[in-house]
C-alpha cells in the first residue's frame, strides 16, 4: 500500500513539474526582447523612448518606416526653450550602424556614428518657423540608418529603427 501511494505521489509531482515547465516556456516565449533605447535631455530633464518601429536589427519596409516617422502617438514629450541645448543619446548598437535626427518626418541633421549629439533648440525653432507660422510643438524622430559613406561591413542602406519624441516649445 505504501509503495502504491509513493508511486501516485511521484506521478503527481512529475506531472506538476512538467506543467510548471510548460507554463514557464509559454511565459518566456510571450516576452519580447526590448528594443534599444534613446534619450533626449534638456537641462536636467530627460525622457526615454523604446522604438516606435524596430525589426530586431533588420531593415524596415518603406511602408512601416513611413508610418512610424509620421505617427508619433504616445511619444514621450519634453519642454524646450529657444535657448536650450537638446542632447540626444543612443545605445552603442544604434551608433555603430549610424543614425540621424528627423523633424516632422524630414531629415534635419547630419548623420552621426557616436552615442551622443547636441543640437541648439534655436536652430530647430528657426527651421520650423521658416514658413512664417508659429509652432508650439515639434515631432523629433531618431532614425537608425547607415552612414552614406559606410564600408562594406556596414548594413545595406535603408532604415532600421525609429524612435519618436515630442518637443514642446515653451516661450
């Protein structure tokens, strides 16, 4: 009788362990690998963003890229003044391929291959007010894209990630 109880108890323990292991595998497979982060700092304030579009280091389609650059829903926002310096930081993986700042869906700044870049807010405000209209916020995107003169070991031309921010002008 005792050996029969031991066998039943052993079966239940093994079944419970197998069920727990299966649950753990399902839970782990549901987790997505986090995307690289970018940071925008103005003075002592910083905001961080995961990618709006990122394909685990693979090139984005033209359609998904266009949608991501134009759609800034839920983008982190930070206040800027005309006299501020806007500091942009990217992770080394982004810097290795190359990246560029875009404003309102258009390329704004030169390509960068460092993890940090600083831009005067006055230049951004001037660029956006050339059309004669006042703006109270600006959508800024960080676009991961290879440098135009990158060697063969660099990725093929195209867009690999988009991180969006909203710059709110406080004047």
